[in-house]
C-alpha cells in the first residue's frame, strides 16, 4: 500500500486529500484511481500533472516500495 496525496484541483475533483491505495508502480496507482473515479483519472492524465515519490519528483513509471508516499501535483503557475 502507498500513501497517496492529492493537491490543489486534484483533491477538489476527488473529494479527498489523502488515502492508502494498493499499487506496485506509479502507473498502477494512477490506473486504479482512474478506474474508481473517471473524473479523477482524467484530471491525473492532464498535461502538467507531476508525481513525487517520497518527496522527490519522478518521471516514468517507477516501482513503489511498501509504504511509499506518492503525491500527485497539479500544474503550477507563478508570478
């Protein structure tokens, strides 16, 4: 199980900010969340959404250790 965190618009779409989800990779977590909630799946697939595993931005589909913290981050804007 991984601790999944959603921030910004992503947590608004899902209606939750934190929960435990089973998944061996980031891609498996994303697929499981999308299967449970199509709107969240669409939001997670949007351009600019980044993923951090244990507070480090990752690319691709890395494997997850048991108890990993996976954060999905919406696109950022600054100014």
